[in-house]
């Protein structure tokens, strides 16, 4: 490399530069114990700390005088330090305090001006003497004394506890029996309260709160049966369908007007027996509101929906209702039903609440047709979920006229 300057040309030849390979020796310059200077042990003997001496400080120097400010140092106390402690260039001392009794070895290394560690390492043994109370026999006696003391305390405590044991056992037994009785009574009351919150007080049928709690799981089971879409069962053949029936007593207001509300309540109470004749114990019989009843036929093929609707209609119309005073009252009902999922190819397009809304629309159609009739939505088809949701907003006759809805009438 050539550098031109005012005084001439500077020529630098990298081959003429060589690293500094000097390996300086390392010497101890000072030893202090608890801040007091002490002479170094002769002939490389160990540094001994007597009992009660707690601090050790050792100063050292690397004998490379070419550039001493660049010399570096590190040290490690075997038996205490996990690795080397770098003291840098200015920290030429190793200090330790509160060393536990035992034997250690202090290792010190120094470097030359280029930072190369010298192989001339200082190895200094350190012997920390134990005080009398730190000796093994003293520790053993202390352990024996501690065990004896603990044993005495435990023995005294045990005798004290035994005195109260029988009294406490009697009290615990008495209170446990009382608590068990109270718990059993509380559980019984809780079950009764929970059952009451899920039951219609007049008819003894379930209410809307019960339906909201049970239907998500039943609807999810029915939907899983129709997935994946390529394996969807043929409509009318699946035994995992849910059938929603809305049953309304025809001209119920006339009963209240002509015979009083007690007569209307008697008709509603007897409706429970009529519905139980048609539907199974595993089906949900719900008083939906007023004179309307909602029945969820679980695990029933949609092909049986029309037969069930007809049986429900006949159960109401074929037998008169018994009122007070021997009065017999003939009544009819209208039924609307909807299968869930309505479109097996798109099972998740409509939820179970939509099935109730469709059953309500079918019930309205049955009433418009003159009552004492049933109308049901058995199956629907659509190219997409959006198209099916659009069809739901259409009148039932228009929807059925499009050929995408199977609408049954009594």
C-alpha cells in the first residue's frame, strides 16, 4: 500500500507485520485478609483463612511492559465460580468474602498487549478453616438436638390433641350429619326449583326456557348427521330429523267468553293428555303461549310428519273436553309443521328457530284454509344458501309453486 504525503511516499508492506507472541509471566503483588496485608505463603503453600476471617483479596500483574495498559486479566475460584470472571485491563485483583469452610483453588490468567492469554497460569490453593460450630461433630450434635426438640414438641402436641380428639369427633359427626341433611334438602329444593323454571305451571308441559336450553345440542346432532353434504341422506329416510309442530286450539277465545277462564284452563290442561297420546316421551312438548303448543319430534323421519299431524288433529277433534258441571265441549285444532333441516343439501342455511317460524307460517295457512286442518313444509331445494334464505321470505304458495318446496296439506 502506497500513501503520498508532503514529505514523500509512505510504503506499507503487510508481510513485515507480525503479531505479538510474547507470553508474559503472571505474579502476585499483594495479599490481603480482611483488609490487612499478609505475606504470601512460602514455597507455593496454600492461603489459610482461620475461623472468623471472612475476606480475601489477591492482587496480581502480567509482566508485559511493552504496552501494560492493554494487558487483560481473568480469574476463577474452583469450588465456587461456575466460570471465568473477566477483570478487564484495570481490575488486577480478585476479592471474595463470606467463603464457606472447605478447600478451594484460585486460578488467575493474564494476557499480553494483543489480548492473547498467557499459558503461565497462577494456581493458588485456598483453605478456609471451620469454626468449632461449623465442624461436623458440632453440626451432628445440633441436628440431634433439633430432632430431639422437634420430637418433644410433637409428643406434647400429640398428647394435647388426643385429649380433644373424642370431643371433636363427636362434634364433627353431629355437624356432618346435619350438613348432609341440609345438603340433601337443598339439592331437592334446587331440583324442584330448576324443574319449576322449565315447566309450565298450568299444563305441566315444558316452557320456552327449557327449549332454549335443549335445542342447540339436538340441532347440532341433526346437522352433523347431514354432513358432509355428499353423504346427505335421502329426504324422508333419515331417523335424525327434527320435526317442529305448532298446534293451535281453534276459536279458543270463544271458550273463555262463553264459559269463563276456568273452562279455558281445563281445556289447556287436558291438551297435555291428548298430545301425549300422539307423541313419544322423548319428544319435547312445550306450551308455546296462550292456546298454542309446540312439539319437537326428535329423531323422527320427516316422512312421518303428515301422519303425526293428522293424529294430533284427530286427538283433539275426536273426543270432547270435560268441563265442570258435566259439560262436554267439542273443539278442533290447526297444525303447522316444518322439518329440520328443511334443505338436507344445505343443512346449515337455516337454524332451528327458523324451523319454528316456518311451522308458524304453515299454521297460519291452516287457519286461513278454514281451521281443523294441517299444513306442513316437508322438504326444500335451493342452489345456494342465499337463495334458500330468499325463498323463506316468499309466501308459501309462491315458494311451493316454484317447485323448490314440498308443501303438504290435509
